C-alpha cells in the first residue's frame, strides 16, 4: 500500500512542481511586459 | 479561446478527481499483485500522454522545417517539455511498481532502457533549446526531435520484438480484464490525456508570450539605437 501512495504522491508532486514553474515563468513575462510598456 | 481555458481546466480537474476515485476506490484489487497494481492506471495513462505529446512535437517539427513558422515551433517546444514531464512520471512510477512485484527497482530490460533513452533524447532537445543561442537552434532542435521520434515505435514494440521482463498488454492479447478495471483504465486514460493537452496549451501560450516579449525588446533596442544617432 505504501508503494501505491508513494507513486501517487510522486506523480502529483512532479505535476504540481511543473505547473508552479509555469506560473512563475508567466508572472515574470507579465512583469517584463509591464516594464517595457512603462518605458515606451 | 482564452475564455475556454478556465472552463476546460475545471472540467479536467473534475475528470481527474473522478479518475482517481475510480483507480483507488472503485477498481477491484488485482489477485496476484494486490494494491500496488493500481499504479498501472496512471503509469499507462502517463505513458500514453507522453507518447501523444512527443507525436505532436514530431508533427510540429516537420511542419516547422517545411514552413519556418514561429508559432509551430512554439508548439514543438511546449509539447516536448510537457511530454518530458509525463515521461518522467512513467520512469518514476515504473520502478515504484517494480520494487514490490519484481523485487528490484530497475533492470536493463529493453522496454525500460528504450524509455530512458527516449527521455534522454527529449531532455537533450530541451537543453539544446535552453542553452544554444544560435539562430539555427529551432532547425537543429526540429531535426533532433524527428530522430527522437524514431525511438517511440521501438519503445512500444519492444515487448513483442525482444524477450523482456515488462508485462505484456492484457487487452488485445488474448487476455481478459474486469469491466470495472477496464472502466477505471479508460477514465484515467481520457483524464490524463485532457490534462496533458491542457498543460501543453498553457505552455504554448507562455511560449507565444515569450516570443512577443522578445519582439518588443528587439524593437526597443532598435529605437534606442536610432535615437542615439
């Protein structure tokens, strides 16, 4: 049973880490766009 | 299309919750392997989704080489990156299943080795895209992706071509499966496919946004050069 939970937790940990990295990258790009618009 | 994203995200999360319930609660316990067999529902679904995303990457790479369209290239990057995430899950959940069933975490079996090679090819694809600053990077990456795709049929057919430790498919091979297990399997397959495509879409939008930022920065530096003259 512990192996099943380990696999399940690993699966969602990988997915959530990746989604977190997407959100971080998206926020950074939005910030860059804001800065570029302020400068122009 | 942007408005459809939150609706599709809610539908996908609901489908994933239902699929998890089917896999962990509704599907009966397998007689020989016990509870650990339930890993199969998301291990196989992840493998299928990774294969689908690598296939999208292959098609986008071929189209990019023919047309040199930046948005098609963005789709190639997005599908490769999300495909690597799903392939990582396959390589992590497989050994977790193998330890209690085979007594070992890993063996250099043909199916396992070829899957690792597939993962390494696409990781090198992403590293090439990340660290190469050459203008030819998308072309080189597209060629690498096409070669990488050649490994996919080898991974799939390896269990027929070679003597392997990896289980043979139950369906379509003379075997039978409990209807509840079959239902849980297909629900998970659909849920993971929808989730994979949704994340790929989000990654594609991010890549398009990055292209726009690059364009704005290039335009800004051009204007700076002009005003300084």
